[in-house]
């Protein structure tokens, strides 16, 4: 069986204030806002997508700003992505430390992991983010106030917290085509298709004695893996069901189609198609500037806009 997963696709988190999220992701990290839409399950909440110039899978970070909706602060722990890591060029961590501290962001050094130094960054909602200095040939977005020498290249990896790694490793190996490429005490590194490069890595942290995670503000909701086609996605869905996973029906997210399931350690996984992408309803130059609604919500645009918070976009 040829495994259909190509790379990481995106990571989605629950955050607090919409404007503070925009300011951090665009003004501090220098990411591009590639899509402004709404949470399809709660259309009075924004859904922001950030990434490179066109939101290439493997560069995408997305957020739901829930301020005002009574969503509590979440608990990081077992059964959740605990850390999202972004890739930056080797030698640029001093630049990033100075830049983020100038934006009022707390930054700490992280011991090198598998030979790569990193910074731990606390975003305004309390999410655990890392900037990892590594070799990464992907082209960055360079119109966000950070030059090409220093700019974020995309997602480096995610760190998933589980009690016991073996069942998770087995599923990712047997159905999702991942390979164990590195291992140290309490941490296993998986790579999609065995490609040990940024944008393809998932770390499993285990033996932490952490409590069970609880979703809420300041936590990652899910990590998405990318597949090339709807046919690959549907075939994988059937294989996951035969494996014993409970998998959702295919859901239309306008910019990709999605299915969701929980891996044995409890982490919510999405499998998203690469197509049609974010330029399906906006030109590349105009990405992110206007509020885009799914067709079924267009009749309610005025009511939706009236309940969304006002934000200043880049």
C-alpha cells in the first residue's frame, strides 16, 4: 500500500483576542494572513489562516479567537499537541530573541533537540510555541517586516503528548506512512514518508505524568496532515475505520476537504486535501484582506459581520 500522507498541512489553535492574535502572528512573527474567514462550526468566531505567500501546506498556522464566547482557558497535557514549532534559518535565534522581546513577548532558550537549537515563545494566549533554527530550503514570506535571511520558513514540527508511544507509533507507521527517525529519553520523532525535514516531523513526548488535556483558550485543537487528492483521503478513511478508528464524514472546508479522528494517544488528527487551496476565492495579491464566508453562509453575511469583533488587518 502506498501511503497517501505527504507532509504536515496545518495546526489549529484556540486563542483569546483576535487583534492580539493578528498582531503577534503578522507583526511579530512576520507570517502572512492568507485567509480571513469564520469557524464553520461557530460562524460568529473568526478563523484566521497564516502561512507563506499562498498558504502552502506545511506552513499553515490557524487560530480561532474565542474572546467573549465563554470558552475557558484550556489545560495542556496528555492527548494533545503541546508545542507547535516553526522553522527559522540557522544562526537567526539572536535576531528572533531581540525582535520578540521588543514586541513584549517572553522568550527562553531551549536546550538543543536532535542537534537543533531553539527558542521557547509564549504567544499572547499562552500557547507554547518554539522557533527552531535549522536548514530549510522553503521560500519564506518576506513582506511582513522580516527579511529573507531571518524569516520563518513554515512549520518545523509538532510535539504531541501521549502516555504510551507504541500504539501511536504503530498507527502512524502502518496507516500514515511515518518512520521513526530519531529517539531520545521520553521523546520519539516521526517523519512523514521518512522525510526528516521541517514540515514533515511529529514528536511524541511520553512519560511526563501530565494530566489529561482539556481543550480551551491557549491550547492546540488539532494537527492536520496533507493528502494529495480526495480519492486518497477517502481510501485512507476506510482504512482508518477498518483499523478501529472513529472517523468523521468528509467535511467541506472550502479550501480543502477534511476528515478527523483521534489517534490512540488521544490527539485529534485531521487529514486535509491539498486542493483547491486559498486562491480559489481570492487572487494571491489579495489573500486575507476581506472576510470570506462559505457559500452557505453568504445569505447571513450582515448578521455575521455585526457580531464579529472589529480588527485592524495588516
